[in-house]
C-alpha cells in the first residue's frame, strides 16, 4: 500500500464525485453496447447477402445424365 492511502478499493468511497463518475460509466457502457449490437447486425446482414464461395476452387460435381 502507498503511504497516505486509506485502503479503500475501487467502488467504495462515497465521495461527492462518485455518482457523476458512475453515471458517466453507465452511459459509456450503454453506448458501447449499442455500437456492438449495430456492428453485429451489420455483420449478420453482410453474411446473408454474400454469395457463397469456395476459396479453394472446388466446385460441386454436376449430376450425370
């Protein structure tokens, strides 16, 4: 422990600025979640719209008549 510290851990304090910090953190987490959901929706739509391909160049055999 550093001299001068009271031994309190993060989240324990009860200081005046703690509620403002907590509100800013909640807002940042909400925005992050919205951004991640939007990115996931975009990836999902891109996967649905993409044409299937085979990067190795294999093509399925055609039925023999």
